[in-house]
C-alpha cells in the first residue's frame, strides 16, 4: 500500500469529481460483520482536469458484485459509438438459425477475407435480431425485474449500511436474481428444443 501511495504522490494524482454511492465496496455480510468502505477511485492528474473539467465519475450501486461499477461521464464531448454485433448463443439451437444465416451470407466478393466476414456479419444481423425478437424477446423480463428489486434494496443500503433488515433483504434479492438468471438459461434451452411453448 505504501508503494501505491508513493506512486500517487509522485504522479500528482487526485480523485476525479464524482457522485453516486459513497461506499464503493461491501463484504456482503450481515450485522456486526458488515463492512462498507470507499475503496474504488478514479484518479487523474492536473493536466487531465484542465483538459476535461466537466468529466466526472458516477459510482453505481454494486448489484451482485462486492464493488460498485464506475461510469465516467463525458459531458459535452461527442464520442462516436459503433454498433457491436451481439451474438446470442441460444439462437444456434433454433430450427430457423441455419436458414437465416444461409440466406444472408455471401461467399463471393473481391475484398479481403476479413472485410468479407465483417460484411457478412452486418448482413445476418437483422435476420438474427428478427428471429430473437419473434421468439425470445420477453423471456428475460423476470430477471430484469429481480435485478431492479436488488438495485432498489442496494440503494437503500447505501444510506443505512448497517441495517440488518436491509442486509437480509439484499441477500434474498441476490439469491432471487441468481435463480432467475438460471431459469432464463434453462427456459431458453427448453423453448428451442420444443419442450415448452413460447
């Protein structure tokens, strides 16, 4: 720890402006064993602060982790976002998957193999998105609702970290969220194999 303190001093680092949760770490224990602390920080130097004075960090509630995720907000700075290709594994088991890919995948082309791959991924994206929306869109609603309940309890726990009742509620909400995630994975598999109807 002393080496880290010397590094921070030597590099003249300081905490970035921040808001959100004060406590950024918890040991997820109850009663007298519960510990909450501000461990996580976003460190910047003076040049950073002068170049981007409006940038700040938001510490979110910790969710299922013991650490709070951090979001760096770039106010008034335009960042170009590329749309990523998100592949959903459960679609490979669907009876329409192969036809959807084959109907949009082109083998010919003069470009390099990598460019052809990128073009084909762009071509199949709408068909796979449509397939997912038609058959699987609402399947994860319970997991989302369980996560929202967990987030709400953790918001309250930020204000009163030693509250035994809230600690128990958080443990139950984490368990519920975990169970819903498992159910969603199983349900996706069962729907694809025709064991249950959607």
